[in-house]
C-alpha cells in the first residue's frame, strides 16, 4: 500500500519533517517495495493560508492510505479524515525508520488533531 | 468629516486622543471604536447603549445533491476555505473571507449563502456624543468585516472620529480606509518610531493625508521629530509625560475634564486637521 510521510529531504535517509502542511517534501512510499514518489511541497510551505488543507488534498489525490507526520492541526485532520486517510502523529526519526515502524504496526493512529489551529 | 486615529505601536494614546478630541468639540460628533478585538472608548465616554445589532458575514453552503465535484470553488478560493475530496466538499467557515468567488464560479448553482456570526455592534450616546463600537465574538479571528459594519454607522454630514486598532495589518487598513484624515499617535522612542514608520507607509498606500500627535513628547529622543521633518508630516499636538494625565487616564477620566486648559488645544488640533483636509481637496 501507499503511505505519505512528511520529510525534510527526498530519500529514505531523510528526517521526518514534524510539520504537516508546511513540510518541505511529502514522500509517497510503497510500504512493500520502498519505492518513493517525491512531492515538492514548496508551494504550500509558502501558502498564504490553508497549507494543511491543501497538503491534505494533495496526499489524498495521490491515493495514500495513511499519513505519518509529527504534528497535524484540526483543518488538515478534518480534510484527511474526509478523505479516509489515517493519520499517524508524533512520528520521528528518518523515513526508513518510519516505514519500518508502520510495517511493524508500531505507529498509533489518532482520532483527533494533536495541535491547535493557528492563524 | 471622517478622522481615523491610528498608531502603528499600541499603547501610544489613540483612545486618549480620540475621546478627548470628541468631548472638546461643540459640533455634532460621533465616535466609532473600530478596535473591535479590545474596544475601550466606552470606558471613557461611558455611553448609554440603546441599540445592539448582531453582525454576520456570508459563508458558502454546498448542496451536495447538485454538486458535480468539479473543484472550481476550491481552486478559486485564495484562503483554502473549500476543499473537494473525492465525493465530499469540505468548507472551513473560519477561513472564509466572504468574497463570493465560489458562488460566482459554481456551474451547478450548488452554493448558497449562510452566515457566520462576527460579533455585535452597539450604538448609544453619551451627552451630545454619538457612540458606536464593535465587539468581536470570542473565538472569531477575522475582524475587518466587523470593522466595516461599525463603519456603516458613519454619518457623513457630522464629525466622525474612528479609533483604529494598533498595528498595520488588515484590521487597521479596514479602519483607516476611506477616511478623510489619519491622525497617527506616536511617542518619541525607538519602538514608537519603528512602528510609526510602518504605519505611515500604510497610510501612504491608502493616499490619505496624515499628521502626527506626539504623546509623552518629553521622553526618548529626537528621532521621531527628525523623521516627521524628513517626511513633511505636520506635528499637530504634543502631550508631555505628565503624572496628572496618567492619573486621570487610570481612573477612566478625560484630560480635558481634569485639566480644562487642554480643551483649547484639542479644538486647535481639530481646526488644524480641518485646514489640512481642505487644503488637500483644493
């Protein structure tokens, strides 16, 4: 299956970006083959408003079934939830470690945002 | 006549100037407190409120029966207040700026208007002074639409004094826009000057004539005066750092009531503004 992970870089050794909406990159990772599709998120990094909503829409359009990130706010969570994308918050380490944790069932999925909205 | 009183930096004395100016003039006058996040003119004017109006802003409501999920509404929204996720349309009312763009582009007429409550506008009177202010709903982040509702109460044939919020962002622009004169209240400190410059730059973009009041004029340094000279900004009033003024303020009293000699100075301030506005129109 395909999952989305927020990343500071473009490969498996990159660190997970704790931010969701304004993460540098979103990596769409195939959990079996570890094949990566890199999404440059620079447009949303500099978004005027609604970066989380926009990034969530992009993740959903790519067909990811789960998202691993550090912090996810209420608007992003609402969007991901509507899209049926499960949200794993508080994920740290590098991308490879995050995928392994996911495959081993060690990522817990939340039913709410884990940070407040901001303006 | 519509005069807006702004500052850049907060706490320079906007409300002190607005209220003392209003109370000093004999003419028919109205004071509008547009600092809707934290209005305080009423603490000094002590008006009797006789009308309260709840203010709303239009936001979109989607009819998913009619919607074909074409995403045109989501694409036009600069604030990402609409997201289309497969066969679901999500709206984020708190992000909506009520531009109506989504309704205009929807090919299916699937979007109608509903309302988000912004807060209330209260209207009243204190003696001869007419009074209006806005109170932003707790939790509401967007004050400009409420400020515009307060400004709907402007009466063009009398003197209107607008107490603007501090800063230079959208709420301040909403308060200053379409006024005849901006009176910038500052203090001669590095912080005062820094924020004054930002404020003056904003006023220039709006192309409104502007003058200064220097409060606590005997503290700090001369940099604000040098800046005013360089920018050809008239200094219309200077108020010294006087314990009696601070004490009056701390008790919710007016300078002109405690120290009647100030009344003439505030009348002079208005006359100066009136002359500058007339000159600008010629």
